C-alpha cells in the first residue's frame, strides 16, 4: 500500500471515530435507576383526606414522594400521563395533567408533596383507576424521568339514612288521620358521608291520599345549609290527607339535592314508607246516673271510640266533690285497648247521703290512654248526677187548727175566710223541699169559691 493510500485510510478511521464520539456525546442519557417512591396518595390533603364522586370538579389530588437516592435531584416536575377518561386536567385535557411540587430540589431521603387539580366525568363509574405518575428531574444537569403507578379511587355517592318518618315532629309526634288538613310529616335524615354536605333540600312527590294545602303534588323543605358527617337533620312537610284514605302504609318518593364537599351538585331519590295511623276519639254515651237519697245505686256509662285508630291501655276514673260517695275500689278502672267503632262500659256503685238535698250534682270523668306513637293522652268529661228523694216520703201531721197557728179558735156557722193551719213534720233523715198539700173538706166546710178542696204549699226546704 502506498503512502497516499495509507494516509487516506487513517484519515477515514479518525473521522469515523470522531463521528462516533460526537454521536455518543449528543444522545440523551440513559434512564437512571428509579429514584422516587410513593409514600402516600390521597384526594384532598394529607391532613384532611377525603373522597371524590362522579361529576366532581376541581378536586385536589395530593401525592407524597421520597427521593430514595442515590443522588440529589432538582428541577422536579410531576405529570400524570396519560390521564384518560374519566379524569381530565383543569383545562379539560384527557392527555395529561401537570402538577406542582412543594420542593424543586430533593436530597437523598427528602420528601416532596405533589398537587394536581382534576375534573371527574359525571359518567364515571365508582371504582379504582390505575394511572402513571411521571416525574421529570435533573441530576448533575442531566434530565431524567421516573414512572410510578398510583391508584385513583372514585367512590359511590353515599346513600342517605332515613332514621325516622313520623307525623308531627320528632319531639312531639302527633298521628294524622283521614280528612286531616295541614298535618306535619317529619323525615329525619342522617349524612352517612365522611365529609359535610351543603344546601340540602328535600322535595316530596305526593300521590293519593296526600296533597299539599295548595293542591300541589309536591312540597319542598330546606333541610340544612350545612350537615356534618354523621349529623342528622329533619325535613318537615305540611300535607292534607284525603278523607277517603284508609289506615295503612303508603309509599312516597323523596328527592334530595345537595352540594358535596367539592361543591358538586348531587341528587338522590329515596322511597319513604309513610304510615297513616289515624286518631282515636273518645266520647261518653248511654249514661245512667240517677241516685236515690240514702240508697246505694249504680252510675254507669259507655266509653266509645268514634275515631279511626285504637286507644291503647285505656283507664277511666270518676270523682265528685258534692258529697256523693263513690266506691273507692271501683272509682278507677283499667281496660284493654279500645278499637275504633267499639265501646266499653264503666260501672261503679255510688250513694247519696240522706242529708243531701235532692237535685243535680256534677261528677268528673277522666279517661287516660295512649295513641299509636305511645303518647299518653287524657280527656275529661262532666257528668250530671240526678239525686232524687225516695218514692214514699215520711211526713207526719203534727197539728191542725182553725183561726190561729198556736191555738184553736172557735168558729161558727156562717163564718167566712176562716184560716186553717196544718203543721207537718219531716220524718225523713234528709231535707225535703217543694212540699205541697191538699185537703178534702167535710160537708160543713167549703173553700172560698165554694169547692170542697183546699191546697197549700211550703216554699222553704224542710229539714
């Protein structure tokens, strides 16, 4: 080989080596061994972790990572890529979301907090979604990247707990009945979520036999502006009940609208079981309350339930302050439950003392019972007692005189307007009143009109 040829060959080899050297120097560095580990990944913040639901917007994702070495790094940029449905970045992209780092430089063992803001599609299914966290960083001025897997859970929106559906209020239940107007229906609801909710409103859709006082088929209740986790609030609705309704259970739909902790509007429908219990209504009927002075008689009456619900654990008592003696062993009587359209009889022995004047006296009746909700109720009635004298009175004529009360005055044939005085005595052990007397005259006498009978009365009570 000539010198020229050798020189040319050496030059070619040198140029080739130079090109290879330049090519190696300008190529990206090979990826370093994984430098980061994920310590924690939560929705919200590490001090206040929470959950997300389909449709939540602007939710915060926090990822805590640690530099596991072997080198310190800088210029840290976290990216979720590819993002993909149901997650979108703040600007609406499904491709990637760029986060922020609490630190731009990490020494070995140091920790950084990454934060992302994401939107979740309303069509998302609850479940766990695996995504890639790509961390870009520099070591000694050379850029590297590490890819880690994280799990992003989407939770099922919580189902509200209906703790109680009751007529009246939770502290003062009051049964409703067919035909009632303006009855209050209370529904107690508990927030089962691990976070507060806001602007909770309930709309109750009405079907027969219920309607609103204005005739509408739905009523609305502003339940709570804020309802803490586990807290309870009560929705209250005013309803009319059709008079043709039957006692029993009816089913109504309650629609709840609210804002979750990300202020996302959510809706939930609940089916309520509404029991229409009816009311008991007690009256007194078939009263027998006539007493004879000095004798033991019976006072009796019926207690009738003319309402639409039973009266439970019923008892009745009778009392009087008039001196009438009531058998104390029977003055209070206990009965079983009293169904609608049925009655029970109350009977008690009573005595009007002989020294009591005949006439009308009042007794008080109190009936105590429980309604469907266990409320203890009472109702009072006044009962009129008739006290009468015995059929045969014992009255004796003590003295009769003409002309004078004290002494008999002589009378002569032909005398006119001669006074006749009759003194009587009450032999009864009680006072009598309204005494009237009539006397048939012998042939030698006549009354002022020529008749044969005279009549008189004693206006005052006679003891």
